[in-house]
C-alpha cells in the first residue's frame, strides 16, 4: 500500500468566518491565497494551503441558530501522496478492504478522495495537480479557479483504469471538463 507523504491541511467550518481568518493570519502569520464569501485558503509556508476556512453561515442561513458546534469545527484533515499513482494504489488497496470514498473530486489544485472513519471523521487523501506550490497558488488566482473552487466530481475506478493502461500522470492530473461538483451531504456541511 502506498502511504501518504505528509499532512497537507486542515479545513474548518465556522460561523465566524472573518474572525477565523484573522486568527489564523495572526497566530501562524499566514497569508490568504484565495478568498471569496464562502471559502478562504491560507498558508504560512511554501504549500498552496495549510488551512481552509469554510463560511458555514454563507452556506446555511440557519447556521447561527445552532446551540452546539455539530457542523462546525474540523471539517476534515488532508494527507498528500507523492504521485497520482500512489494515491490510486491506496484507493485500490482500501477498496479491496471494503473502504471506499464518499466523494472523489478534482479541485483544480488537488485530485482528492474523501473517506469517513467509523465515528464519521472525514479524511482527504490527495495528490497535488501542479508540480510546485507556486504554480498551484498562481492557479488559485485565476478566473478558472474563482469560477469553480470546489471542483469536478470524478470516478476513481475510471481514473485507476486510465492509470493502469499507462496514461501519463500529467494527463491524469489535468482538470477534467464537467459541471461544478456538489458538496455531498456526507461532507458534513
């Protein structure tokens, strides 16, 4: 089984969007790489993002009425793989164990498979779509990314088949055409 190479990022859901962004900027001396009314991506090093802040209030008009932080807090933790081949080998291994992702999406900057553990905690296994973090950061400033910061849903079995047939990794990592992926309910939003 291929192992992830590093912890990539943490995503937080919040009803305190501006305050959360300000806090992470201050505490980690992070810079905002991308921000709209729903999402903000921040980093403090050469990675394209270490934190993502999801504005739950913009997504759910009743968010401020929650008495407890059920949908708030850590949304998921992301782990990076070195290559798309490693990510797909891990997908294949986990599938053989009866563990399948609830959401597979190409975010533009990453190709990502999302899983839930038995307690419902969410984990993202990803591979970067760009060869460098600076190239990913540059893409995050484009109108293409602004028009679809969530990404395009993908079929991991078809991607695995393409990989096994010898398709080059750069083609597997290219953002496919397709409609904006809907965030599935299993993602806790």
